C-alpha cells in the first residue's frame, strides 16, 4: 500500500530527471554543432553593413525550391584591393546570393570537405549565382588546384589596385591591431642602405600579381578570370559593376543610380543597400587614414614593382596605369 501511495511522487521525480537529461542533450548537440565548424566563418570579415547571408525573404514556394549549392563564382583577391566593397555592391543584384563572411575553405579548412563547404552557402533558387569571397585564395599556392578540382568552369574575380597603395593600406590595417610593430619603411627593406626590398614581407608579396596569376593560369584559361580595376571601383563603381555583371552573365541591374560618393570616407556608398531603405557606407575599418611614407621609399618601391606590373599587364591583357 505504501508503494502505491508514493507512486505519483516517484513519477514526478522520474519526469524531472528526464527533463534535465533532455536539456543536457540539447546543450551537448548545440556545442557539438559549433565545434564541427558550422559557425566558424571568419567573423573579422563579416559584412560591415550588418547584412545577414540569408537576408533575402523567400516565399514558402521559393523556400521549398531553394537549395544550398557550391559557388558558381569566387572573388579570390586581393586583400585591401576592394573585395568587400565589390561583394556588397554585387549583393544588390537579385540573381546573386553571396556569403557575407570569408569561409577560407580552400586555404584553411579544405580538410572539412565539400559537404561542409556547401553547408556554408546561402540558399539559392535555380538561375541565381552563388558566390563567396576570400582574398587570401589568390596568393595561396594550393588554392588554384583545389578550386579546379571542385569546378573547372567556375568564374574567378580578382580586384587589384596599385601594389604600393595596397601595401600601405595593408600595413595600416596591421598597425590598427598591433600598433607596436616597426615602421613601414623599416619593414620594406632587408637592407635599407643597399636598397634591397624584402619581397617576402606579406604586404609587399601580395602585390606581386604576375607571380600569383601564373599559378592560376596553369589551371584556368584567362577567359574565366575577370580583373576589377580597384581604383576605378572607387571613381566609377557603376562602370566596374557593369563589367562584372557582364562577366557573370547577369543583366545590368546595378547602375549609377545605386551609388553616391561619400567625401568624408573617400569611397562610394550605396543609396539603398539590399534589405534597407536607408543609404549605407562600408564599415569604420574601411577608408582608414594612411601613414605618411618617406618619398624615397615610395620611389624605391616604384622601381621594384615596375617590371612586375608590366608583366602582369601583359598576362592580364590590361594596362592598369600604375606609375
């Protein structure tokens, strides 16, 4: 009789234990999900405008028919060339679905496999172009072969700018995070008295565009690589975006009506970014004031880069006009 009387109490205790076990199971699954990398995108390069990767609102029918696919196009470089601006401008196009963060799949997370990479992509409808940008791809030796193994037909976009200006911009970003590093001038030279440039210093090495392009041309024809003129992306964003849309086989929807020039930042801004009714510029990390570099150092760098630039012009079939 005593056992029958205590049955409701025992049942409550059992249910409480089951509830606690269920909560712990959910927590463990959540932690495992994070550890597997489903949320491990490079947060330092998330959209500075605060836009989500899957911000487009789909109807029920579109949601059911949309899928996560491997990218059709990649912005592969270069760092501090204008890749973030280009990506955000392209996201205005209704037929572009672009990942906001940098997945670094082909240079850092390749061992995770293509299934993981596909899971990072935003859902897209048939006919929409899926793309991502990771500027480090352009200068990483293994990436051309890895990308070619995924898709021989993928379209590649490279934003380039004057390698000296790019290097100073790169250094400016570095000192914003580690202000105690040596000066740009001292890092530029292996031996300043002899005028010997340290071409392996990352901000200078990235600007050896011909060296990096040579690796890509071993896997992809030039027709599959589109070069965006970084300086013109600032002075004429609509013109550069028009050529990119042509390259991607898209209708020219992004035009000069989408842009205005912000004199304070020195960059073009969007009059109406996707998902917003207000004008918006790139984040605070864009358009930093560059340190003044000694003219003698600039001249040495011009002499150093001149043959590399000329070779790049020949390989790319474009004269970018860098002095």
